[in-house]
């Protein structure tokens, strides 16, 4: 009986620790870094809107920094003609040698699909873009976008389906973002010099304002309080669920789902763009994804 009671108390503690990281809300956990007049929060902090008009857009950032875990949110993208606009959702550290993990949603002309643009920067170096068409209309309903980041891999999920993996191959001399804490950002802004058909289609301001809606921010990640946090956030402990066995790579079902997305909806892969890299592809392109 004593062992059962002790086990129950451990489970209660783990749930409490996990809930402390999960129960985020937009009132408490984010600040607006620009364009706050173009934002709105309601539903007890569970719902948010970011708006772009012909004056300015809007951008927000989490108040805390994190190192490893999962950052996820539900987003409903701009309805109708959003050509020339970008909705960015990403993790980033600061400085020239920053790390960054990106989702960017490139606006469309009416009747054309959005493009899900992904990238990763390590020590300020990016050039690792992959792009996808969504297999749904992301402007008619909310969809879940998750950045899962642990010492073994970075995974981009859409509605729980992995679309991309960047593994830790530091042993092969490939840099990996595991030393710098990052905050989560999201913004809506104009990028009509490149966002839609390479900049051929500009923003139609008669369609403004452009509004993106957000729900249920979840910060299931390790808060970072300084350099000593790096080791703590990477420890294999019950509280650090992202370091437990089974999270080092995708399971077989996840691998199958990711292959389905990449075979049917992928439209650009930097690892296949030999011309861009003068025939010498980055080293990770020759290594297994999982």
C-alpha cells in the first residue's frame, strides 16, 4: 500500500509539473514587440488575433526563454487573397550567431494554396529551407502547428503529423541548436518582394485587414534561467519528458506519415537543390533523417 501511495504521489507531481508548462495563455505568457494596436486577446487568454493593415502588422513573443520541449499553437490563417503577406511562427535566440526554427506561411492568391515554408538556423547560418503545400485549407479552420525540439532532433508537426526532421549530427561535425535558449515568436507582415510567386504578386490592400487567429498556446518546454539550465534541460528525468527513451527519433508510424507528406505535398527541398550549392550539398543531406 505504501508503494502504491508513493507511486500515486509521483504521478500527481509529474502531472503538476507538466501542467505548469502546458497551461499557457496569451494574457500571461506573451508580450507584443510591435503593432500591439493590431492585436486582440479574449476567451480568458486562450484566443488571440494578429492583424495586418496598410499601416503596420503585429508581432508577439513569449516572456520566458526555453531550451527543449514542444511549443505548439492552433492557427487559422488569413481567409481570401493574402498574397504578399507572411505569417511567421518560430523559435529564435538573439544575436548574429542566433539559432532559429521556423514555420512561415506564405500568402496566396484567391484559389491558390498557401505554402508552408520551414527553415532552421544554427549559429546564424540558415539556407536549409523546405516547403510544402498543406493537404487542407488552413484558412477555414484551426490547425495545430508544433515545434518539437530535444537534444536528439528537431521535428516540425502539423496536426500531429511530422513533416520535417533535423537530427543532431554534431558527431559528424554538423552544428545543432542545443546551447542557446529560444523564445517563441509569431507575427504577420508584408513580404511581397518574395512571398508569393517570388515577389511577382503584391499585396492587394483592398483586401485588408488581413487577420490571423490563434488558440490554445501550449508551452510544454523547459524554462531557461541561465547557463546552468542547459544541463538541467537536457537531463533524462521524468520531468523532462522530451529526453525520455522513445523521443530520440520518429517511430515507424510517424516515419510513414512524414514520408506520405513529403512524397505528396513537398515542393522544395534544399537537399535536392544541387545548383544552389554548386553541386556540393550540405553534409546532413547524405545522412539518414531518422
